[in-house]
C-alpha cells in the first residue's frame, strides 16, 4: 500500500492553507517586534504575522473541523487575535497563544454546530465531496484525513501540519510553542499509528475471496 499512501499524502497537501513567505521558523524576537507594532496600530505588521502563522492556524483547525469550514474560521481566529492583542503578556509567545485561540474557536464551533449536524448527516457535505468528486485518489486522501482525525489529539495537529501544511518539525515547534522534542516524538508515533490504521483499514476493505 506504499504508493497509494504516498499518493494520498500528496493529495492531502492540496488542502493546505495559503503559502507563507518565510520558509524557516521565525525568531521569537521578531514576533515580539511585530506584535508590539501591531498593538500600536500597524496593520502591515499584523499582516506579516498573518502570513507567518496562517498555515499553522489552518492546520490546527483542519484537525478539528470540516474541511469546508476551515477557511472562514482561519479569518475568525485572526480577527479575534487582533482584538485581543492587548491581553497577550509574552509578546514572543504569539504562536502558542494563537494556536490556543484556534483550538478554543474549534471547540466553540463544534458546540454550536453539533445539533444541526446530528439532524442532517454523519458525514459533512464538503468531506463527502472530497471523497467522491475526484475518484479513487481523492477518496484515499479523505480516508487518510479521517484516519488522522481519529488518532489521539497529541498526534493530530503535528501530522496535519506536517502532511497537509508542509511544515517541518522545527517550524511546527516554533509556530505552536511546543518543544522540538515533543513534536519529533509525536510525529514519529503519530505516523506509526497512522500507517498501522490505514494498513488495517486496507486489509478490512478487501473482498472476502481475496483474503488469505
């Protein structure tokens, strides 16, 4: 199943958010400078923060909410962050603070939408389209995304940020405030569990006559 899994990973990358200019993890001192300027009303500085952290916020949300609702929630996260900048005590911890806002907004979204979703369908329409619109390959990408979302929470975000958003381990650590060691361990263990889960699902989906 090696090639199918890798093809699915490539398709998952197409779900990623807008690219950012910086390719390397930013230094905390530069974040502090940009946050300070944004607090003083410098919208260009806040735009730089948006460019730097949009992928991270997109990935955090994608690990928790339906695909079609992620983009709107990304903008909501940054609007909320802009209004709350004055409450950020450690200017250099903007990434971790922003990730917490994204997680809380995702929780609020689930609380608001749960009754409606229960009355309509178990599978959100946008995810159903992801699985069916483009054939078997898109279906594979949807299956991988579902499998990631079924993993323990500690593994979901790092895997989405790595496989979908294309962020490196050091980038994930710098942008979310996690330690490089924890990101490395969670990526390794999460990938092991993901491959095992997908292998099991692939075996279970084989016709009875093809099974040994």
